[in-house]
């Protein structure tokens, strides 16, 4: 049984089919280019963000691969622009086209990044990550809203 509020893959495909006739191919092409550039930038930022860590190069590359899939935010807010335009009065056709474009690119982001990203994680995990059976210590992250450790141990365990 599906969870309440969950989006099934079939629903995404049906929604993409329903709205695909409303988007200009030019906008879709620009959306795909933006998506590819965004994924590349996301990988670069992922690598930079772990560059000073104790991870080895293979582990850093795996972090880049694990940041590739994107779908949570797109699935949650992809249709808000279109809904907002359709609730306005009078309906502006140009703005409705923009809303459909945002929704289509959100669906495109889900379809293009999630399945390949999951496959990439599954394939690269065993190749890039080594588990030697040793105990791993939790990472302690200081909380910004709580006093320093001198006053007590106020850190979060990750």
C-alpha cells in the first residue's frame, strides 16, 4: 500500500505526459541544459565541500555521485507556480506557460537525475568505498544555538 501523500513513479510519468504538450521544445532544451550544468556544478561543490575532510579521493568522488539525484524538492514544489497562476484572476496565458515550463522542468529533473543517480550510487558504492569492519566514531557537530562545549556537551551526533 502506498503512503498518504507519496508520489508514485507512474503518477510522475502520467503528469509529464499530460503537460508535455504544453511546453515549447525550446524551453525544454534550455531546461535540460540548465539541469546538466546544475548537476556539474553540484558535483564540483560537493567535492569542494569535502575537500578538507579526512576522506580519500575515492570517497570524495562517491560524495559527488551521491549528490547527483534530485527529486525531493522538485516533487514537492514543482506544481506550485502553475497552481498559483491558475488561481489568479484573470488567468494570464503567458504566466500559465511559465508555470507549465517550471512544472515540466521539475518533472524532467526528477526523471533525468533520480534513476541514473540511484544506479550510479549502487554501482560506484562497492567500487569507491572500502569498509574494513572497524568501528566508526560518530561525528560531533556543534550546535549554533546552544552554548559552547566549555559549559557542557551541546553537540549533535551525526
